[in-house]
């Protein structure tokens, strides 16, 4: 493969990025591991910490699910055992991440205050005996949580052995029907609309006699009831996300009252569409958890499920990092898990590959889930760094050790984080995202085969094959930082946002808008104007109409003489004067009409892609043509091979089922691996 990294372009650029203050950039990354002292005989703790230290781990992680041990009776706290564990960890130079354990309230609470329990939409109430059964919307649950957290923060906030805090565990949006959630929803709506008439207007309640006379008449929408008002559901989802966000935010603010030089984060599952990630402003940065091998064949080739989806970690990196400039990965599997429908062994080397993927995206730490394999409880068959005897290091544990040693080697070659080659930086691309678009589209898909995330992934996958650094950004971020901004299926807009897009292009930005953009306002209502006309000016076209085809019989679009198939969405466009037509429909009664247009506007360009192709080939070719037109140098990596830069290092990873030979630039110094990269192999050079 010939790529564009000439020695000249390897001259590094140093951006003026603010460095994260919580981590020392020279460490590159820290590596930690989960430990639950309460699961093990205390006389084994020291042996375990010593082994952690000997393997090279730098921090451990305590008290995540230990509320029953921390507050065995209401108001009676016991931190002595935890103090002893912290002291022993410190003896072996292990820093500690402390957790708030609000994912597992003790049984006395569920029995004494059953009103704290989550209620499902069908009325079922979650029961003690698992985890995550308490309602974030319950003021009482919050109060009980804050009492315990305040004690913990008073006790550990000024303790140098504690480096940071993890709030709750994998906090999700609960979609909780607890009566407290209903009251909370009404308050949320009162604040948002102040007068009931405004709410009626926003929700279009004159339709089908849904009009409300007061906020007190409003209930949580039955999301499974056919035809339930989808404007109401949109607000309910916003409310539900805010419950998780507020709960975490309040926890963080409380800890900050006592914490000295300790960071606060939580460990989100990258459920991008739930709308809560990044929504708790008091967190210092965001972390995520990631599992790669659990039975679903998302990898490449016959046994690709042993390696995992090549972009699964990359995408989480690119989603979490832009929120606050850094991120950590709080959980990564060290081997077989127990909760998949099928739980295969990862391919030897895959665990190390994933750690390198985490690192490549710019993370500050990675933490193994977990040190010891549990002997009892829900996660019995889940691998650890050591096996059931507590001492034998697993293959995955050895891969952690290898990674840690490799990072130690790289630390000797340290360069500042933002040292990256000019051609890599030149192809930096943003994808503008707002989960509310997917929520809104999902309620009125128009074509059951439409999938917003898959639509976005078609662009993302192409960008990663270019070797481009990608940021998923939210509307509060600066568009001008990116030569190209992709705005996929952005259904909900307002004039201010569209004006920002126009300005970005006028000032020289290159905007890619895709189908379904600009149809509705933020309440999810169509605008009283020609359909989609709010974006006509910036799109440099008008939307005549859109068509949808049945899955078994795709339609045809042609670009540069090459055919592509499509089903889910096709917009028939009327280009503005001066706009170029890049692709046209080949069939149906509208054969020959434009599907993709490209225009110069002000100092920039606008590419409008009105069609969603069957397999993403069209999206890839559109972006190739665009970047060529803009003289942005791109690579041509096969699917499964990823490349990123950080700290002056280039990290090339092979998730594919074949060896891949990387064409090293002249003068490159290989630090890890070889230019022939086997499956699950890693190449690092500078
Ligand atoms: C995660 C969870 C952990 C543990 C792990 C097992 O989703 O956050 O607490 O259950 O799965 O793989």
C-alpha cells in the first residue's frame, strides 16, 4: 500500500491544545485493575496487591458495589475494612479509584423504603437481589445516597492515596415509571413550558383531542402504547436522561466539597443514543466500559468474533474524547466473559490489541475488569487477571503485563500528546451528533430498515479507512476547528443552528449534510414552510420529495458511471444554480434526477448526500471525491486496519483475519511490532 506520509509531511505539528491537568502526559497512560476486597479473605489481600504490583499495575479500584459493607445499618458506617485495603494497596504503590456504590443499595433500604425501587412501564417493580434496582428519580433514594457519599468523601477526600472517584456503575437512562418520576416529569415540563398552552402547542395536542388543562393531568407516556404522542415521548426521553445526569452531577458536586486533587468520573456504557453521556457538567472527564468478545460476530472473517468489531473501541474513543479533551477506559475484559449468549475465548493477542486501541485514541488510563475470577455470584465464569485459585495469571493477564511493559518502553520516547504529522491533522473531521435526532426519527422512521446509527457509521467507517482523526461533537463545540464537518440525518434543527452551518461554510468550512436533515423543529414538528426549506440555502438545493423502497428490491444510483444500490431513503433534489450534480437515480419514474449535489458557497463547500446506500460504498466514494477535491491527503486502509497518532507515536492495529504489511515511511523507527502485522497484531513507530 502506498500512503501519503512523505518524510516532509512527517514534520510534526504541535497544536496549542490545553493539556489535561489530572494526568501526567509523560506517563502516556496508566493501567489499573478492579478489586473487590469484600469478596476475599482479608489474609489474601496483601498477596493480591503484591501480585498486581509485580504485574505492573499502577492503580486499583475499590468499593464499587460495597454499600452493604459501608453502611450495614442505616446511619451506621464502617470504613475500617476499606481503610485497611487502601493502606495495603498503598504499600504496593497502587493508587486507588474510589466508587460511590449507588448501583447496589443494601437490603435494609429496599425493605424500609420500597418506594425507592424502579418501576417498569408494565408496573413490575425491581427487587433486591441483583443490582441497579433503585430509582434515580426518587428524592429519597438521592437523599440516602448523598448521606453515604458525604461520609465517604469526608473520609477519603483528602487522602493522597485516592486518585479519583467513579460514580455509580455504568449509569444508564432508567425509563423509570416510579411515581416520583411522574412528579419529576411534571416539574420538568413546568420549568420548560411555564404555561400549559405552550406545552399543548409544542406537543400538538389538538391532534386527536389530547389537550391538557393543567400539568397535573400529565402522566409518563406509555412508550409501548400504539400511537402515543411522540412529541411527549421526546420530552420524556429528555427528562429521563436528565434524571441520570442530575443524580451524577449532585454526587460529583458533593464529593468536590471534600476532595483535594482527586478527579471525578463515571464509567458509562457507550450507549450513544441514550443522551446522557456528557450531560453531567461536574464530572472532570468521561470514562467508558467496553467488552469486545461476547458471541456476536461483529469481527472480520470466520473467527472474527474472537477479535471483535474493528471500530468498536475507536468509535467510543472518538465519541468520549471530544467531550472534555481526555477520557479513560474503566473496564476492559481480560478474557472470556459470562454474560453473552455465547462466550468464546478471545484470540490470543486480542486483549493486548484492545488496550492498544484504547491508547491510540488518546486515553489517559485503561483498567482491567477484574483482578480475580469470582467464585460465587452472577459473574462466576468471568475471567480475571488471575484465575479461580487467586494466583495463576491468565493469558489475558499476561497480555496486560505485556502492554504495561510496552508502555514503560514508550515512556522513554515520550513526546507531547499533540505531536502528530501534518497530513494526519489535515484530515481531521467532525461528525455533528445529537441523540435527539435518532429519538425523533425512531418514532417516525417511514422505512423500517432505516437505522440512524448505521447511517452515521457508513461515514465514520470511510473516515477511519482514510486514517483520519475523527471527533463526534455536540452543538456546543466550535465547527471552525475542523476542515470538514459531517452532519448526518440531523432531523431536528432551529434557525440559529442552520445559521451556524451557513457561517461555517461562508468562512471556508466544508460541510457534508445528509438525508433527513432539517425536517423538524426541536419539538419534533414540521415547519410551516415548503418542506425542509430551512436548510435550502446552506444545502444549495431544494428537496422535491423523498422515496423509500422495499428491502428485497433495491434501487440504483450512479456516480461517475459506477452503480450503487439503495433502499431506506432517497431524496429527489432540485439543485440551486451553480450546484454540481454528483449522483443521479437510475430507475423509477424519477430516473435521471439528482441524489447528491456539491456546491461552492462563500469560501467553503457544501456536499449534500440525499440518499442512504445499501452498504456504505457510495458514502465512501463521495467522501473520497470530496477530500480529493479539497486536496486533503487521505490513506486507503482496508477495513480492519486502523491508524492513529498520539505523543509522536503512530499506532497501527490489525483487526482483520489476514496479515497486513504497512508501508513504513522513510526514517521511521519501529518501537513495537514489525511492518508485517499479523491478525490482532500491533505496530508502533515514531
Ligand atoms: C460490566 C459492569 C461490571 C461487570 C462487567 C462484567 O458491564 O459494569 O460491573 O458486571 O460488566 O463483564
